[in-house]
C-alpha cells in the first residue's frame, strides 16, 4: 500500500531533514511540501492525502489551527520543537508527536503506526471477500455472511441462502474480516454481529442455529457488543 503524504514546515533545515527521511521509506509518496499552513490549505481543498507531517509554530496559521480547519481526516504526525502542544495534539487525535530533532527510527515508528491505521481503515471499508471453493473463486458480500463454522479441515461459510465450504483458515478470516462486524466466539465459530437474533445462556441464535460462546472468547465478544 502506498501512502500519499505532504510536509508542512517553515524551517528549511527541518524541511530538508523530513524530506530525506521520507525518501527512505519505500511506501511513502511525497506529493508536495509547503512552507506555511496557508499554502497547504488550498492544496488540501483540491486533493486528499493520507498523511501530513506538520510543524506547529508557523507564521499566520499554526499547525493546530490547520488541523482544526480540515474537513477530511488524514493521519497527522506533528513535528515540532515544543512539547507544550502535546496534549492539544492528542485531543485532536493526531497519530504521533515528534520532538525535534528526532532520529529516523523515531519517524519510522510513527509512520508504521500510520500504515497500521490505514490498513485497519481499509479493512473496515471492505464490502466483500473472495473464497476459494472447489475449483473457483467465489465473491461473497460481507452482508450475506451469517456465521463461519469449523468442520475438520474445512470452514463452512453460512450465508442467508447457502453454505460455502472452503479451506480458508480461521486465522485468515480474522485477518481479513472487519473487526467491528465479525467476532470469533468459539474455536469453531466466527459470527456476524448484525445477524444475531438473541443471546441466552452463552449461546447465540442466528437464523435457526445456536452457536456456543466459549470462555476463551466471551470477554472480548461481550465487550464488542457493549455488554
């Protein structure tokens, strides 16, 4: 996955350093760089980016004010010489806060966090998966999945209208399915949360099936449904 980013920094040496660091990360694509927040605002109205490296104390418009003005929600890595803005930064949900002068490995840690966040967002936006069954790949809408059941070496994906048998493992399903919509409740079951009819005595009713909730998974499951 490529991450499109910009740098907003009014100190030439600091700008040069961040540009050099960015060039060393293969999945970062530096789209543009700006010496003031005012310059960047017009650009950001026309073009969305995934990540902004942002200085705070700049003439005219501060980095904090820029973040507060954004209508989109890019990942933000603050790069500043002042720690006094840290609390405000995290109130604005910035991804990381780097104090100058910071080494490359500290920036890389921040960028890896951005990468992880964007991967999670991408997974949550998915609407379908492909399952290898018999000799074909079958596209399955996530909205159609009721639950997934382990059957020996196979997994039975129960949809609203049919069963699909696949060798895809539970670990592979867990890595691919949106975590806010699907939950492992037993070593042999993953359920779709929006297909649950009722829960009684640690058993989930989905369609005509009763699915057990094991002790190993119940705390996470109940936390996820807000109980």
